[in-house]
């Protein structure tokens, strides 16, 4: 009931171009909060917010392309595009995912140095997984120090 009320309150804001409201509507459609699950509708709202520069929406849209391929065709290159936009704004989740994409060469050419750059940004924010990977890269790049 509360989610349905939230939807009714958010819809007019989103339709007027409020990026935060658009992202929240995307989340609601993605998860079925107050509305039926509708991945295509989630993508629509994520995209509207993402195109306005909303980092959370860019991260969500990238996930739809990379992880699910629901509501859109699975497309790792498109995922990298949106994760990069969010990562450049400091979105930690996007930074770690972008690092993974570069580490494995998903949607981009494999680039360990670029992966390390993004892991470093996340590690500087205190992420223990990123700190772990930086140590691994350091040992790989400097075998005498291990």
C-alpha cells in the first residue's frame, strides 16, 4: 500500500523530469515495489535519469545491460559506457564493476592498468575487496616485493 502511494507521488515528478524520482520509479518497476515487475519500464525510467547524469541511474542501467539483459538486450559495451559515466562521478559500485569489466575484458579490451586504476579509486574509499585486488596486482607487477 505504501509503495503504491509512493508510486503515485513519484510519477508526476518523474514525468516533469526529476531524475531522482525517475530513478526511484525504475527501481520500483525493477523490483516490483508497488507496481508489477516490468523490466522494460524500469529501463525506460533508468535511462531518463541516466541521461540527465544521475549516477545511481547510470549504475542501474548498466546493470540491466550487463547482468540481466532484461528490459534491454544484454550488451557489455553499453554497460561499460554507463558504468564509466557513473564511476567518473565517484559511484563506488560503478567503479568496482568497471574495474571488473577491464580486468576480464568484458565489453572493452582487457586492460589490467585501467582495472587497477578503478580498483585504486574504490580502495581509497575503504573497499576491502578493491584493496585485496590492488595487493594482487602489486605482487604481479613487482614479483620481487612479494
